[in-house]
C-alpha cells in the first residue's frame, strides 16, 4: 500500500472542485477510495498536469473534450466541467465538430450524443442540491 500525505489528498480535492465545481468535484473525489491506482493518478499525476501554466482552465477543458471526442471516449465528465465554467453548448459542439473533422465524424457523432445526457445529469444534480 502506497502512503499519501494529507496535502496530496487535499490537493486532489481542490483540483477536482476547481475543474468540476464544488458539488460534482466532491462526488468525483469519492474515487480516491478506489485504490492506489486512482490515488496515484488523482493525487500525483493529474494535479501536476492540470495545474501547469500556459493554458487557462477553460482552454484545457475544451482540449480534453476534443481529445475524448477523437478517441471516442466518455466525455460526460468534461461536458459537466464545461457547464460549470459556463462554456456554452454551442462552444462544446464547435469543438466536437472540429475534432470530428480532424479525426472522423463517427467520433463526433458519438461525442454529440453525450451532451444531452451530461446536461441532464448536471441539471439533476443542481435541482437536487436546491431542494
């Protein structure tokens, strides 16, 4: 078992809440309990990359959406991050179209179908929080 400092755990929590918002970020932090692999990724690797200077957080989120689109990966996490940071659906679709143009439109179609479900999940979380 690998040891993690309180600061490493706190840094991961701060990073996820910064990227995904306080509510969804806190929910994602539950994955810290899924073993050493997730802790290494979430406490050591991800903060080093996401906290690099050079591109702002908004740009990084849009880049991840493009990469996930091109690779036909689940991008719902990052659509929800985009929504938290007030990135419009039009901007998300624009990035998906660009990724589709450069990586193939089957990938863009898969990505576009994920927007509505991610928006619904995000909205449901906000409604549940408000009640």
